[in-house]
């Protein structure tokens, strides 16, 4: 297969790279050094590789890099910084919604997509929004609480 040029706008930075047509967005992002996009099941079941693609949460293992050409991509690391975390990042830390941390970036992306569409979700809506994300450590109680707290913080600002 002949490589093709793709341009990805990730977390405010533009990258141009050559990829063969079967390279996933996950593989391209990892190649570019975005280690917060986790390699999980590689078949769309776990949500560890979730990113915002033009504002929509997608599992990057299910999107070809060529399909994301010229798109705006946001990873969890692109939402905030250590000194200025996004309210979701802050709430996950405050509520103990992080254990091993492997699922956390994908959960934060799913929550961000939810709160962008619905700033005042119910517990059921939160649980539905994160249903594509698997966590083996925390259970989901603390994660739901963190998303509820973040929604309140965002609503106050």
C-alpha cells in the first residue's frame, strides 16, 4: 500500500505525516507521541483510546487516520494543564475517580462530549454516556460523582 499524506490538528498543534491507508487514528496519534490516548482492546469495546474528533467522542482505534485528515482532534491532555486543569480533570482527582489511570483519559473525553451537549446531565445520562468505557479499578460510583461535580463547577463558571 502506498503511503498518503494526512494532516492532523491535535491539541492545537498541526502534524503532517505519511500513513498507509489501514493505519488507525490511534496508531497515528501514538506515533506522534500522544501517550494519553491508550491502546486497549483495539476493537472499539473499551473506550481507552477515545478522543474528540471535530467535537465528537470517537474510539480512535475505529477511525482510520485518513478519515481524520484536516480534522481537529482533542485528547484528554489537550483539555487542561497541570497548573490549569479542566474541571473534569480536577474533579476526577478530587473524587478519587482514578486508580491505575488507564481508562481515565477515555472517560474524561466521554464526559467532556456529554457535558458539551448536556451541561446538566442526570446520573442515568452520565452512566449512559460512559457506558462505552471500561474501568477495572474504581467501580463507576466515583467516576459518576466526579462528572456530576465537574458539571456543577462548569455551570458555576
